[in-house]
C-alpha cells in the first residue's frame, strides 16, 4: 500500500498539518502541539498496577465548534479553522480527520508545559472533528510510558464527536519535573481501515529528558517492503508485503515488526523507541523483555509478542511504538478469536 505524506507548517509555529492519503483515498489529518522527550519506566505489566487505576470509563459528547472557538487561544482557534477550510468535502467513509492539543501549554513551540507548583496537572485535552464524518475514540493518558487515570475517577475518556464538533476532556493527575506525558487518541474502527488513524502526542513537564541508558535491539534484516512503519504480523519469516493483522487465533504466535524511518541511515545513533500494548483501547501493558528503551541500528526489529493473560476471545490489541521524535507508530489492532 502506497502512502504519501504532505506536511504544511505555519510560520513561527511548531504544529504541523499532516495529510496522509492511500490508494483508497483515505485522508488522515492530525495536528499536534507537541515535542519529543523520553522518560523512565518501571515494569507495568502486572495485575496490581492495572487494578490501581479506576475502572470507570468516562463518556463525553462533542460541542459544536462554533460555540467554543471564539473562547479559545488564538493560535489554537487558527489551527481548527485551517483544518475546517482544508479538509476535503465530502470525505471518504474511512477518513478520520481531527485536530488535537493540550489546551494550556507553557511553550507549545517546544512542547514543554510548566511544572505545576502543587505537583498536579489540571488541564483539558482538546480534540476537534473538522470534517463531515463522525469520530469515536478513547483518550488514554500516560506518564513516562505508564498508564495513569486521565482524571481522578476516570481511567480513560470515551468520546463521540459529530461532524464539526469538539471536546475538551478534563485532565488531572500528579506530575513531576522531567516527566514525559503522552496522550493516545485511539480511534474506533482501526481494525478494518487500510491505514490506522490513531495518533499519539506528547509534552514534557518543565524540561525534556532523554533515557539514561538504552538497550541495542537485535539486528535484523528488513522484513517488509519500505520503511517508517510498525505492524503486528503472524509470519515474520516470509512476509514481503504489508497486511493488517485482522483476526487471529489466541494460540497463534505474533510478531511486532518495526522498520525505522527511511532517513535513519543518516543518524549514526539510530532510533530510540519504547513499546507498550493497549488492550481494547483501555488498558496499557508492557511486554516482558521490552520494558527498557531500545535503540534500532539495523533495518528492522522483529520481536515475538508474548501472550498476555489479559487477552481473551474478542479482545483487541494494538501496539504503540514511541519515538524520541513525532509521530509515534500505532499499529493496526489484532482481534483475537477462539
């Protein structure tokens, strides 16, 4: 599947407008006010850590953009208006354009927010649907690659946006200087799309930090054609073309394949990544053996995906591969069947 990327930038502003098109005329638009920064992470793939989060899924509906845009930061309002003006009309059924940003950023140019004096972040995460299609997604929050409740009594926000509506999802959790905060917009329906629509954005608290140490990923030849991708595949040895994982038996061995950016050979340090899984767009888990940052200095990384006890028939698993720079890679989900 061919993918072309067109990136437009506003003068003197960091956010970009990224329009991705495929041969099926899918248009994906994501505007992020973010910068890149790495943090540390302990092993979160344990039942007690997941149980410590609230079980409640908060549900939010969109508000018409024209009711809110006049009260917004001028730069943010400009981004939304630009998206409304430039998104093609009508959209293909699979298209999921959206605008996303943290409402209050101290330094949006560099993706840094001020360290709250009381150690608690109180903010809103804004997502707007500027096109003619509805948008349904879960907003998942992470601090240093571990899941945190987006609000005191809410594990994740489940959002439904009609065309030309927006949401300001409340965000409230403890932070420290040097933390990296990630916000995953996980779109419903990625299982059947030719190209995943889900996106990650991140900011640093106070200052950006890089990991103190990294592990070198095992060297591996490229498995799929092309570069700049991550995918879940059932056959890591013979696959020569990309295909979404779709439905797979629980017993089938699966592999995470990451092929770094096409210009990675220009960077002698390689590409540093962190990996987490997300079950049913709700629960974040870390796979044994992938708790530490990995440095890719080969054409590909191929890792066996260990079976997780949290997976059952009907569960969906997608994998997020965080990078030091944007964007992250979010794989197609795989749905498990008996």
